């Protein structure tokens, strides 16, 4: 579900579906669907010309994408810009990660951590009910990733213990 960042109870829309495609699993997919051919194209472009030729043979959209890819990769200036942008993005993520770690050490993000705990407790309580021990256990978690994983799991899980197990 798409929700407001600060107010997790405010649902922005229930008319949007996101699909995540796992490219490493493409080999097990039959190529009779357009999405499967696109996934395989994304996996093999620039890597396997034999498979690429087969894909491009009967699909005009993939031919257009391949042509744009070739144009882009043959342009030294465009490649340099893309590499610079990617380096900037990675550097920025690294700086943000370091800043977050430092912030945790200094207690700056304590309020955000407490908010995540409270939301998790509230959602679990509404969906399953919680014991006081379970609430204490949740309040003791200080790992953002574990809390985020548990919050995400509430939507898909039908079992309180599966969600709580993510916190250990």
C-alpha cells in the first residue's frame, strides 16, 4: 500500500499495484509473455548476443530498446555522464548510511525509532492483539531494518509470531 511517510495510518491510494521482478529467476520463465521477454532482455542486454538475437527477431519494442541501448552505450559523453551520476548516487547513499549510523550513536533518530516501535505495536495490537511481554520486546528493538521488515510483514502475514520473529 502507498502510505504517507510521516503518518503511516494515512493511505494515499489503494488503486496502485507494484510488481517486483526478480531478474535472477528469469531462466525459469516461459517466453510466451511480453513481460517475460522484457525481463530476459534486461538480463541479457550487453551480455549474451545469441539470446538477444532470438528475442529481437519478432519484437519491435525490444528492437527499439536495443537500438536506444546501442546509441547510448556508443556515446562516450553519455556513458561518462551516466557513470558520474551512478558514482554520485552511491557516494550519497554511503554518506547517508554513515550519517544515520552516527545519528543513532548520538540519539538523533531516537524519536523516529520510537515512532516505528509504536506503529508496529499499534498495528499488531489491532490485527492480532499483543501481550505486555510482546510489547516490551518490541520496545527493546533498536534496529531500523528489523522494525521496517516487521512493519512490511504485517500486511502479508496472517500470523503474529512470524512478524515478531523478524525482530530477533
